[in-house]
């Protein structure tokens, strides 16, 4: 890879480390990463524009470096890469305050169609349709995955039902968000634009709470804090409740089982069911003290 970096970017890279598909190295005290990508060319182009806008706002996200031909994507051995110059190299895990600060700085009427992920109804409906078909074809190979699917399908349908009760969320603020947020996400990971999308403010904080709830009971004081200082609008609070209900963690594990990364183990799902339900009910009850939410019968059991 050293020769490819020299050829395409005219950088003499020493001590290159390959970490999960990222070739990391330092040059003139700056950290770089040549990273494999799984995003479309149109998305990379919009990300490049977005990065420049974020830098003007004082957001220190990593910069995509064009190659010698001024292309953002470089094909090396039939694989697609982008070179990132990193501006945040801190490897400590993010906190809820990091997410809030980033969300506040990046709230704007962003117009990047290929990065926009606000069509939750369509995406979730399509996901269920695809997974139902997939399990009808290969479900016999994954009995545990199949046995629990109906439970999480029901939760997703409840989330879609709530979305459909509202005509529009056109007044809900948009901000730069992340495809995935994990408890292990570091600050350096957090400012990696290859994980950026445009979505509602509620997305990242709800995904963080869901990940946190896999190991720790939901912190009601933290939820109060979010509702008071970050998710101030009515639309924010509704979307936060709905996004919390959507079981993204299950679909992540589902894909890992299908890809052979983890075993088809019922315990991966069943141990989280009770804690997850309790979290959803607590958040629903709390948000309902701020605004009137639609009645969902099983939410009232808390």
C-alpha cells in the first residue's frame, strides 16, 4: 500500500498500520487513514461538500483528500478507497454531551439528497419486507433468528404506526447524524465523515441510549436532560420516542448472523427484550409528561 499512496497522493508514508481495512499512517505530525468505502460516488461527492461547510462552522471533522487526478475515490486492486486527513485523533469513547454539542453545531436546513435518511417509514417498511422474504427462503438455517423475528417485527410496525399518525415532520430540525452510534465509538470515529448522514436531531441520541441500555438501565435523568436542552421542539420529542422504539440493534445482529460474524444464538436477543421494553415504556411515559402522545396499549403497562 505504501507504493499506492505514493503514486496516487504523492505522500511518502512510513509505518503504515492496517486496522480493519484502514491503512493508518502519520506524515508531518498529521494522522491519515486510507479507508475502504461502501458508499456511492454521489454520496462521497456530497460528503466532500458537507465537510467544507462543517469546517466553516468550526466542526473539526476529518477531511477527504483528492488524489493526483482530483478524484475523491481511488481504485486500488479493484477496491474503492478514500484518503482522510484526521483532525480529531482522541480515542476516548464519546459521551451524550459530545452528541448534543455536535448536533447543536450542525443543525441546519441541509440539502444533500443522497445523504438524507429522514424517510423512516419507507426505509423501515422496505427492511421488513426484505427480511420477511429472506427468512422465507433461508430461515430454516437460522431457527433462533427466525423464532424472535416476529417480536422485533411487531416493534418496528408499532414505530411505523406512530409515524403514520402524523402528517409531516417538515418543521423538525435536521442535523448531521451518523449511520451508527455505539458505546465504543471514539471521538476520532465520531468525526469520521464516512459515517455521516443527514437526519433528524433525535437519531443519534436515541441510538446512543439504545446501545447504552444493552448494558445499563436507562438513565431517566439523562432523558430529562435531553428533552430539556436538546430535543426542545414537539417534533423532536415525538421522533425521539419513535426512534427509540425502532429496534436497530436487533437488525444489526441479524445481519451479523446472516454474514456468519456471530452465531445464531437466541440469547443474543432474548436477554435484551425485557430491558428494552422497560426503556421504551419509561421514555414514552416521560415524553408524555411534556407532550400528548398517541395511545399505544402496551406502553401503558409501565
